[in-house]
């Protein structure tokens, strides 16, 4: 546990600084001052994670663009799992795609999440943790959100909650409402990604996996949420709301090509006159132009004579021969004796 002590110190120090700031406006022992300190901790962490979120967006888009190729590899090597894995890794390397990049924000904030859980658990037991003094620990224990102490959990018994100045009913109502909101926000975030920012014309195992996570994550929050202190529920609910809003912004401004959100964005740009469509006549001209260019523009002399045998060119001085049709092309037959001129008369 000693290796995580610097992280406990960092999390507790950030909370203390925000609490000192909000203590100038609200009661220092109020749940509002301590609760806003936890919310501010989330906002600060998520701002620092924006570069990782950008990488996550790029990695997700790259994964979606690779789905047809991935599906082709799976079908081609469906009986050879080892070769299939090798081809997948080769595809990732060639395209510079890392499947784990889509999990970077979650992985990066996980240490802060568990550190906050450790800090609040110690506060519930009245133990000093991080840079929190004994007076600050006592103040945090007294802080209530809608009647529920920040360090209380759904599974806590009546005696423990009584020592924190709360009742079982108040704590369980508050925790249930927060768990429901936390699960609903997670479900909506994942559903928004699946229905608006994915090209539904391509059916791949990746899409089936994302669809499964849409139902798995909310269930996980509901199951594990009953063991989280109220302060941790505030932390996770805040980060879910942040993620939902951040994703809505990205989907609206930079959607995946071919998705529903992309088509809606194109329609908005057309309505504003920012995306002009080519006239129909121009499109037809582009379609006809290649056909015209394919026709020969120049012909040799032999090609012209061959092509003009049926229809001679105007102004041609070629003499006409007797007899139409094919007979006209034959040489004249020698004339018979009757047809010879009478030379004796000319004498």
C-alpha cells in the first residue's frame, strides 16, 4: 500500500484546496463545500485527460474504419485462430491503430478513483489519510448530501450510520437515486455512440461487443455501486455526466462518416448554406464527358477511306462506273464484233 501513498496525498491535497476555496462561500462543515470539492476534483482530472480523450476518439474512429477489413480476415481465417490473430496484429501495425487506446481515459482515471475510495473509507473510520488533518477528517464526517454522509455506503448498518449522524432510510434513498442516475447516464452515453456515431451498414463483431457493453456497464454500476461511499458515487456520477456531454459535443461536431450523426451534420450545413451541392447539369456533364473523350478524334487516311466507302465525301472527283451495286465495280468486258465500229465506211 505504501507505493500508492503519493497518490493518496495528491487526491487529498486537491480536495483540501478546493474545500478551502468553497469554505469561503459555504459552511466549511457542510456537504455542499465537501461535495463541490469532489466535483471539482473530477473536472480537474477530466480536463487533464482531454489529450487522452482525443486519442480515444481517433482510435475509435480508426477501429470503425477497419471493421470491413477485420471482418474479411475473420472470415478468411475462421478455422485458424493463430493466423487470424497474426493478420489482425499486422493490420493494426500497418494502420497505426491501437485497440487499447479507446480505454485510455478510463485506465488513466482509475488510480484517482481508487485513491478517492481509499480516502473516503478512512474518513468514515475517522482515520487521517493523505494530507487531511484530524480536524478536516471530523469535518468531512459531518458533511451530508441530502441527509447522507459522504463516507456512508448503502450496505452500512444502522449503528455505523447513527455514529455518522444519519439514518438507514436517508442513506439508502440517496444511494439508490445516485446509482440509478449513474447507470442511466452510462447507458445513454453508450447508446448514443451506437445509434448515432457508428456506420450501421457494416455488421461486425466490434459492433456486437459495443452493444453488449451498453447493457453490461450499467449493471456493473448497479452491482458495485452499493459498496461505494456517497462521495465516490458523486465522483462517478460527475465523470459519467462529463463523458456524456463531451461525447455529445464530439458527435455533433466531428461524427464518423457514414453514421446517422454525420448525415444530420451534412443536412445542418446544407441548411446554413455552408455545404453547397453541385448542380444536376454539372453532374450529368461529368458523367457524359468520359464517354466523349473515349471516342477517337483523329483517323488515318486508310481509316477515312474505309469509313467513307459507303458514303463518299462531298466534292470527291472519283469517276462513277456503270452498273449500280456490286456490278459497277467490275472491269468492263471486251466488246463483241457487232459492237466494233465499221472502219470501211471511214475510208
